């Protein structure tokens, strides 16, 4: 059958075409592809099929993506993640970052705090924690974590926040991002389902190579609200375990609120919930420590 006509082909090459489908079926029996014509007719059954497709797509988006992301992370080799870190550090140095201008003794003090935090933080899945100082004009008091364990802190953050408890709180927050693989989760979620399936099936070489050479993809991603709050709460616990006052992170948010006010999300916390809200949540959590 084709284009609404029934076609009968004979062995001698002759063809018979007719629009009288029922009469032909009565004479010869139903055609083999009648089921396809039946499905193609615009009936309520078709509407159910369309609705089912949308429901299935939602379920995949709601639940399947998380499973694919977990599988992709489990299959990601450590050397590839280290290359991603190196790529993004190089991208920063080519674009907005410059060598740190902090005095050697100030760097040493922050490094000592970082070492205390790292000893108390859970070990990440990929590599080890490393601290990198950078001067980033216009970026403000800033810190960020890359998936392989590289943590970058700006000169302005170190200069403006001299309290070791605050520095420990910020660094502890960033170690949580690394240990919980927040950056990789956001990265893989940003990719299509097709790419995630390819990663699960083991075709990671070309994909990760593309990510390495296009490091800006990772730097452009924002951590989710849930990830930030998780890093806040677990970060306070790590800071306390390292011997620092966990309230230092709360003080950091309060100072950020005073400096930037309603515009604080345009600076260090541009991808984070509002500082005032986070300080209140952490203050409530501190009472349960």
C-alpha cells in the first residue's frame, strides 16, 4: 500500500491499484502492513502514544540523567580529569588571570591553612588537592574549584579576609565541591543524553579530549543551589575538624553582604544563593554542631 492506494503486484509484472481497500481485503485478506495504516490514523490511540512519549522523556530527564551522570563519572579516568584541570588553568592564565602579587609570607600563611583543611577533608576521587594563587583584576574576592582538585584563590580574597577562620571556611567549601564531584556533575548534565550514553558505553576518548581543549565549557558552568548549600554545610564541618571556627564561613557571607549588598551575586557568589540567605541557614545549622 502506498499513498492511500492498495497495490497488488503479480508475478508476471502486472500491477493492480485501487482505493477500494475493504473490497480488496475481502477478496485477498488483510495486507501485511495494515497494522501500520491503523496506527497512522489520527485516533485517540495516537494521542495516548504522543502523551506517553512526553511522559517517558520527562522521566528520563528527571531520573535517567542522574544515573547516566553517575555512570559517566565512575568511568572517567583520573588522567583525563587532571588534563581538564590543566586545560582550565591554562585558559584562565591566557584570559583573565595573572601571576599572584601576594607577599611570600602571606602565601605561606594561606598555604598552611590549606594544608590543615586538606588533612581534614575527604580524599577526592581524582588526584589530590592543590592550591593556586592568581591575581584577577575585576573578579573580586573569588575562589573556585576544578574537578581534579585544583583550587584557585584570588589575591583580593586573601588581602581582604585576613582572619584564618574565614580563609579556612572558604577553602573547606571548595574542597567539598571537589570531593563531591560537583563540577563534573554539572559538566555532564550540560551535555546531551547522546554524549552521556557514549560515555557510559566507553567512548570517552574523543569526548574528553574535546572537553580538555574546550576548557571554557567547564568554567562557564554554575553550581546548583543544592550543591552550594551542601558545600557550605560540609565545609563548616571540615573547617571545625581542621581546628578552625566553623562560624568563619558565616562571617565571610556577612562581610560580603556589607561590601556588595544586593549586588553581591555579581562578584564571587555570582553562581550562588544570596549571602544573607546562606548566612542565616548556616547560623541555624551551627546550633546543631
